[in-house]
C-alpha cells in the first residue's frame, strides 16, 4: 500500500496512525525524529535559520543521514541524539 502526503492535513493523519499503531525496531526511532521535524515545520519554525538548522540536524540522525549535497550546503551539521529502541518493544520517549 502507498500513502501520498500532499498537505499538512495528510501529515496529521499519518502522525495519528503511527502514534496509535507504533512502529517497532529502528523505524520507531526514525518516526520520532520525523515527528520532531514535522512539528518544527507545523510551528513555522522552519522559516528561520535556526529552525531550518534543527530540521537538517534531525534529518542527519535519520535512516542513512543526509545527502552529500546537503552536507556540502550546510557545513555545520550536528546530528541530534537518536531515540533508543529496546528489544523488549519498549521505547525511550525522550
């Protein structure tokens, strides 16, 4: 199945789903970071230099990190701490 996000309303549906039906393994940690970036966007903080930097730092901690192009454009990237995922299925909600 595919779900295409085309609006912030669609993001709300996606967040609601994964908050109620949590992912397991490292996907959960990636989702927590994604949700953090979405909240920065929804609060319009991405329109400031600091907010954009927060999103890029968050992206650097997700999945495979950032692209070479982003790394070349934003040279002072500091990945944020990645949420811990435990084998028991219980996540650290920091």
